């Protein structure tokens, strides 16, 4: 097993390019912060994590982080931060993608789900249930289609890929 184990550093380094390209494309100032890049996992896992992580990083840059103007108006630095971390925990490797944006706009997610007929307008959903709507096939809150979002190929693909890894 130790022969196949490799640090996630190479994968994390590829994600810095994704952040640079995505942020330049939509005109946001974003930096990538990595933690635990010496955490080792099986090399097959590293290969299979590339696409889901790419998608999550792009989502964080596009949807998670506000524009520089909105951030400064809210008292935040103009430059947003996406954090990618890895750590061993209870015999598992935990990889997290987070950002310092405003968080999920649950009202927008809920209204899009009603608009698409995925839920009834009168449905009472918890925050967790609203968050899970993001993983439905074809679901998107993007106002317009771009090269980063709005095509309906989204978090459902990420969820499936991650579940197949266990």
C-alpha cells in the first residue's frame, strides 16, 4: 500500500492553475490556500479526484466568492480565498474545498428549484434539504450560461464521482 501512496501535493498544484484561469476569466481576485498537501493517498484516488476537485474549485470561484466590489462593501478584502485542505481523520482522508464567500444563497436555490418544478412552492425544507438540491442532475443557479457554469452539468457529477471513490 505504501508503494501506491502519494502526497496530494501534485493534485493541489494543478488546482492553483484552475483558480488562476477561472478567476481571470470572470474578473475576480482569488488566491488558493492549501493545507495538508503532504497527506498521502493511493495514486488512483489522486487521479480520480482531479475532475471533481476541478469542478468544485470552479464553483467556489464562480458562485462562492463575491465580486471585489461586493466584498469590499461588506468589509472583506477584495481578494477572495479558496482553501483546499487534506488530512487523515479516523482512518480516512478528508479533502475539503472551502471559500470565504457569503455562503449558499438558500433562498435563490429554493426559488430555482420551485421554478424548475423540482419542489412545490409550499414545501418546507430544512437548510440541509435545500443544500442537497444542489446535487440534483441539471440543477444550476447560474443566471446565464458561461464556460464555468450554467450548463447543468454540475454537482451531481461531483457527488457521483466522490461516492464511487467511497
